[in-house]
C-alpha cells in the first residue's frame, strides 16, 4: 500500500478533489481528499502518475510519495 500527496507547487496547498491514476505492474485510480491524499492498496513499484489529464512523473513508489504541480 502507498499514499500519494498532491500539492500545488506555487502555494504549497493540497490539491483536492482531483482524479489520480497510477499505472505500472498494476493500474488503479482514486480521488484526492481534503488533505490532497489518495491511497492505493497496491504493491510498491515503478508507476506512472497521472493527475487529471496531466502525466506527472514515473517513479518508484512506496510508503508516502509527494507530488508538486
């Protein structure tokens, strides 16, 4: 299991109510909560992260991972 925290780079505030998709060995989607967090019950690994329609990054994800847009 891992958690993504999505923030606005300029303000540092959490990005709420955004659809987040991860794809790699597994694929899943979720929506950020009031804290900009979205939780995935997937094994750690290399995943491509997409927020809304924007491809953000590809990274090895485990535990908590922070993304700034």
